[in-house]
C-alpha cells in the first residue's frame, strides 16, 4: 500500500472501518504491519490508534520481535499519537529489551522516536550511546548523521560521541554528495 498513490479520499477510511471490524482475526505481527502502512501514509483516526494502544496496554504485543516492537512505537511517533501513559510503559518495556542484538536501523528509529521526549526518558540515550559505540566503526555516514541529529535534538550524548561524530564526518567530508 505504501508505494501506491491512490487518489481516493475514502480509501483509507474504508480500510480502517473494515480493519476495525475484523481486527480480532489478525495475528499480532500482521496488526503491526497494517498499522505501519497506515502510519507511513499519515492515515488512521484516533479510534484506530486507540485500538492499538488498548492492545498494547492489554499485553497483546508482549511476544513481538524487538523490531516489530520498535515499529509499534515508531508508528505512534510518526502520527503523533499515543498517550503519555502509553509512552511511559512502552519505554520501560523497550529499554529492558534493547541489547547488542538490536539492528542499527532499529536503534536509530528508537533515537528518532524519543529525541523530542528525551527530557522524560534520558536513560534511553545513555543506552543508545552505549550500543552505538560498540558498533561505531561499522556505521555509515548516513547513520552517523541520523544519530548525531537525534542526540542534538535530545540534548543528550557525551563529548566523546560528538567528537567521534565530528571525526568521522570530517574524515569523509570529500565523499559527501
């Protein structure tokens, strides 16, 4: 759905109505994928996202993979949805699940998701910095730029990581497009 630009004002409304009627027939992974399609298109009503928040608060998403779990939170970030209680509980559950196995892509999505909320969740940036430093030499320039922006927006990040960002950017300055 994400790659098609369909000029139909009622398409997403009709999809949402159908989805909410049949939501109980989908497994949790499919629910997250459907939510992701809606969020990427900036579609879905408050009721749509409240349904997902209710599922989360009811522990329906406990068995999701880490990547799907991050996608759940990232979808709320994309559409500026989710209550403060949702993000508080999501943060507590997420930070416990994050470890060295997290992909760089997912780590950057976590940073982007929490950058503007960092004053409420400062430990997320300590943990993401720790995980980034472990793989710093493997990061691409685009990934470094994304991480540096998230740290700058959040107001967190050590002097060490900012020096490393600067060194890597300056080293690759001639390769910038």
